[in-house]
């Protein structure tokens, strides 16, 4: 069985600090935006983003992202969509 052309699985862990996050939802949205930005900068495709914030996951998986659960996350969710949308 040939494994030619198959990329190995990699995990990248980023330690970041966000000061003055007004809520957990904002911090989670910022973390996903950071991950998508780094992923895009490194030209990595076929990425799976994981989050344990059910409210954020449901919003990002929804076809209509015009009404976020908290408008303060709109910048981060749009950044995530822009970066992640360019990748497979």
C-alpha cells in the first residue's frame, strides 16, 4: 500500500492571552479567530476547528450568520469565516 501524497496529521497548540474579555463567548470567538488566522498564514488545508462552546459552534455552523448571540463577537466570527472559508 502506497502512502505517497498523504500528509501526516499534525497538531498545533497555541498559548495566547486575551485581557479584558467581557464574556466566555467573546474569549472563545477570539480563540477560534486566532486559530483560523494562524492556520491561514501557515497555508494549512483540511483543518478541523474544535470548540466546547456550544452556543458559538451552533452559530458558526448555521447558514445564517447575520445575528450573532452577542454582537461583540461579530468581528471575531467574521474573521474566522474569512480565514477558514479560504481553506478546505
